C-alpha cells in the first residue's frame, strides 16, 4: 500500500484513506461504503468534496483486530 505515512508515533499506518482506496482494500462496492458513511458506521472528514475515511474506523468496520498487527 503506497499511501502509508509515518504518523507521530512512528507506526506506518495511514491516518485517512479515500473511498477508492477503501474499495480496493476491502473489495466492497462504492454504494456499500457510501451507505456505511451515511449510517455513521465510518468516521469521515471532508476535504473539498471528498470524503476521507479514518483508517482506524475503516479497520473497525471490517472487523480487523488492530492488536494482532
């Protein structure tokens, strides 16, 4: 994943991802991700007209155990 950036703690995890990246990582369709955003199951922020999904929220939505990483 080339969108990785080192955060303040030195871990290499992206802080936010785009809907397109979320689709590629999860195999979910755009409408499915949009429904999760509208239902407030994914934390997002707006930059212009883009929704940026917080990566920790995305992992939690997919049910990925962060302590195993």
